[in-house]
C-alpha cells in the first residue's frame, strides 16, 4: 500500500479499513497501543478480523474503528507537524 492509499484510509476508514488485526498493526503501528488497551490479542489473534475481535470482547465495532482512526489521524498530524 502506498502513501496515497494509506491516507485514503484516514479519510474514509469504512471503505478501506484493514481486515485483520495484523493488517491494522502492519499498516498503522500506532494502533498497537489501542489494541493492547482494549485487551485485543495482537499476537495469536493477529489473523482475526477486527469485527470478530470486537464481538469476542463485546466491543462496539464502530466505536473501535473511531478510536483506531483517531490514533492514526493524530499520528499523521504530529508526523506532518514535525516536518
């Protein structure tokens, strides 16, 4: 995934949201701490979809995506400010 595609995730996460936990972390390492804070398995469960992980932890999927997206946006904003 190139930089433009990655930025499109920021703008429209419902369309281009990564499927698995591992994909989220691979594309957006800044989300790792969010997953840990939500007690979502990032090792063995890295192959699980975000929807499955949310169901298993009784988390609202939309709220979780919003948290992850906010983390990504904050990271990208701070990265842009540093340049």
